[in-house]
C-alpha cells in the first residue's frame, strides 16, 4: 500500500486499513518514486549526485551522510538512498538499524518525500525493503520521525500502530508524535492511555497540558463532537461509554450513540 495513494482521510468511512503486521513481508510501494529519482540523477540535475561519500572512512561516513541530507540536495544522494533502503553502502559497509533510522528521520525533517514514503511502508509492513524487521524500539524511533510530515492517512496509520502494537515504548512514541497534529483523532491515543495505561499516563498528561480543556472528559467530549462517522468516532464513543464521563456521555448522546 503506498502512502501517496492514501493521503485522503480513511477515517471518514467504515472501511479499515489492513492490520498492522510487523512480521509480514513488506510489499514495496516505492517503485515509481525510485524510477523518477533515478531519472533525475541520470540527467545530472542533482548537484549531490556523486559517490564522494564512499571515499570517506567508515567512522566519519555517518556524519558526512547526515551533513549531505541536511544540505538541501534536490533528492537524497544516491549512496545514502541505497543505505537507507538496503542497510549497507554499495561498497559493502553496513550501518546499524539505529543509524539507518537516524538518516531516515533526518531526511524526513529536511523534507524529502521519498524518505517519508519509505518510513510509511516500513511501518505498514514491519520491515525495510531488505527484510530487516522493526522491533518495538526501532519502530518507535522510525514513527517519531514522521512528526513533521503527518497527513490524515499517516495519523490513521499511527492510530492502528497504537492499537495493535502493545508495547509502552511504541505507544508513548505515538502519543508524542501525534502532538504535531491538531486533528481531533490525534488525541485518541492520549485519551485511551489516560484511562487504560498507567505506563503511558505521563505522556498523555503532557498532551492534555496543551489542550484548552481542563479534564480528559472535556477533551473527549470535544473530540466526539468533531469527528466524522467512522472507526475513530467508534473508538471515542467506546471510551466515553467505558469511562462514563458526564461531558463525553452527553456528547455521545448528541451524536445518537
């Protein structure tokens, strides 16, 4: 599934996305983008299209790679694009998964859409293109990198990750990342955690501190009032009915629930 084909909100209807399976084979969704970027490089339009980084020592290569990614190249330089997809440079030198994710997150922060698509595909399938699997800690680090590049689809993806990957490090990362969005559904993990997860309670409270309302019940009431029909609203209604807060229950009744 490509992120580009799902930038519209998938929360407005009843249909759900496929379950997050961080152990299934990754279906690559970057072929067309890769062809485009290869064509750009082939025409020599990218001033960063060289293999100079491969001439640097392995100890300084990460620093140089990060410098290039932050340097405003038109696309991610070829050798770096290779390493974030495959986990190794073309000369055979490998990088740790943590440094690989650091490169991807840095590229996302710098505005490279191909890095965004790579991260989304890895989160959907639980693996990088070379088959390297995401563990809870590495998946959490990768999804936090999407903070500057959230779309309705990506928010929905993070909601699925929160629901389906039961690990505190992942759920905390989802709550932190969703603070970058002002969409009502982005508050659902924090609301869920405030009542159902002692481990994620501190992160939830940080989210609530940024809201105009004083209580989770009041925040949930606003969320219920602003969500369209669909899975996100169902989740919010379930929270209201489970916790039986006065304001959120009134909001649910006003929606006919």
